[in-house]
């Protein structure tokens, strides 16, 4: 199997973030995102769709994000690229050689 990305195609700097959940003084769940690492990535848009969330129409964009292989990337982590937040839905090693990791991501647009 050929590599999903050539070394020079990983040109976008992305911040890998992990969720940290806690409760506030009133007992409500509070989620903050903690940076884990800055990684080089290739982001390829795959499709877009309109869905209804809580009665409102939302645009969801699906992208494939390829990074160098890391053992710690999994759902529900996300990639932050500027103002964009790409939530990881699945991550897999396409050829089993631990060179690259392909992540299926979703991004909600306003």
C-alpha cells in the first residue's frame, strides 16, 4: 500500500487538543480543551452536509487529516487550526507500519 501522504504534504500546523471535563460550583459539566502537541498535518476536505441539531440547521464538514503516527490520538480529541476545530471521529494506521495516522474528522460551521 502506498503512503497516504508524502513527507512534504504535511504542511498545515495543527494543535492536537484533548478534552478535560470538570464541574463548576453549581455542579454543571464544564469542558475545556488542553493542548497536547503541535503537529504537522495534511487536511483534505471530503464532504459537507446540512443537518438539524436541536431544531436548528447546522453545516457539518467532513475532512481527512493525516499526521505522523502517534499512539495517543483517538476520539474525542480534536485538531485546532486557527479558528477551526476538527473533532476526531476515528483514527487508524492505514498500512500497519506506524508511519502515518489517518483521522476522520468533523467540523461544524455556522
